């Protein structure tokens, strides 16, 4: 489904389609999902009442395949915040 806003067309992912924009780099959220082994029960996204469905369980395998594991320095930086999950 596409939504037109001014001159920008936003395309929503359909079923198993993953947005290419979230498979380009390791975001903090993607690293959190990687560290917790996609344990959705311990994630803030499903509990947040967002208007989108989390796709991290599909994004993390793509990131691992294309970029490899997240850099250790990023993991080290985020671990104090991730230890609560």
C-alpha cells in the first residue's frame, strides 16, 4: 500500500517484505534484538502501542548476512542499557 504525502510516496511493507531502509545499518534497536535473541516478550516495541508491527526478527538475519555481527564497541556501549532486558 502506498500513501502519498505531498510529493513523497511512502510504501508500507507487505507481509514478509522488509523495508530496505532498516536493513542498511545496525541501529540500537536492531542490536537490542540481536542481543536478546529476538525475545519479543522483553522488548519495548510490542509493549509501546506503536502503529507498526516490529520487523526486527526479519531485519537482524538480513543485517547478519550483509554486514556481519554488530561491532563490539557498539555492543559494549549499549550493554549497560541492554542489561535491563
